[in-house]
């Protein structure tokens, strides 16, 4: 465990002995970012999962999704996307996908050390809403850690604008549609997320979207995503809103299926 980390033990989960939860900090551009870690004692060879919250920060539905992933036995590290962007935006404008990827590398390295994993342990990047956008942006950078096997984007929006002050994903309002498709990786304009999924290959990419998502319903997201292939897969969850209301059981199954597929070791 990393020095100064706080530790707790969550109750026994089906199929696993126990999950140790603790926190540590990653140094991002001279500032401390709190990392929430869950380590299942029976996780075996499962990949490390990096999870970023939505705009609202580390509470509510965001924490619930983190716990769903950890309940599958995955060594999991989560962080507040709101907190990360506040660090990134402090004197680092315009923000780029390269900067996001650099910060993800620090998070990966810190998490591997804290969980006593090999320095090249395989990993899956995931996140909800803005956290999904950050994962996609990081994975679209070709120089990102070679151990990253894939991305699972939960509630991925149509577009992202990194120089906006984060809001609150707990009560979303549909955003206005993007009018331009800027060069990937540059802040100040809307970045279209779904075209960026093509830049993730040869890593796998999955999108988990609610049928009733207020930002982008699954039927519209599927049109943007296109057909499934060996490198990308779409998971529609019957749920009433951006928080997957009324579909928590289906969400958990979709999440665990998506992470297993994205993190699958391939020759």
C-alpha cells in the first residue's frame, strides 16, 4: 500500500473473499489528485481498471459505477474528473488530449504501485460521462501506456469541450449540438467523441449507453458508433436517464461484460 494511504474493508462479495478499499494521491502537475482504490484478494490476472467520475465529482451514481466494476473482482482505481480538470485547467490552457494522456500515465503508474501490480500490468480505461470523454481522449493518443488494452466509455456524450468549467452530471440537461468538428485534441472548441473512437485501435473500445440518456439516447449513440466489429462493441442498457435510472442490474452486467471484453488478452 502506498505511504499515507487510508484503508477500509468492504463486505464479502459473491465469488470473492473481500475487497480492500483505500485511497492515495497521484501528483498531477504539482497538485495532489485523490485516487480511490479497490483491491479484490481473488482478482488474479484481471486487468487494472481506471475509472473517472462524471462532472459532479466523487459521489452518487459515479461511486456506484466504480463499486459495480470492483465487485467483479477487478483491481480498480477511481478519481473525480472534476478534480482532475481543475488541476489541468490551472495555468495549462489550451488543454489538449496529450496533456490528458500524460496525467492518465501518472494515474496508471501510481495505481500499479499502490496495488503492488507489475509496472506493465494490463489496464482498461473507463469512466462515466465526462470521465468517459477523458478516457477516450487519453486512449486516442498513440504514446499512451502500451499496457492499456481498451476503453469502456459509459454514457459517452456526442461532444466534449475541455475548457468549460465542469457542471453536475447528477441532473443533466441536454447540451446544444456541436456545429464544428475540430482537429482532435485541442480545447476551446467542441471535440466530437465518436470519431475519436477510431483512433483508439488497435486497442478495443466499448460504449455503454442508456436507452433514455438525456444527453444522447442509445439509439442516436449507436448511429454515431456504427456497427460492432472485432475492435469495437456497443452495449445498450434499458434505463431511463443519464444515471441509468431503473436499469442498475442491467448496467452492472453490461459494465462487467464490456470490461471483460475490452481487457481480454489477445495474441
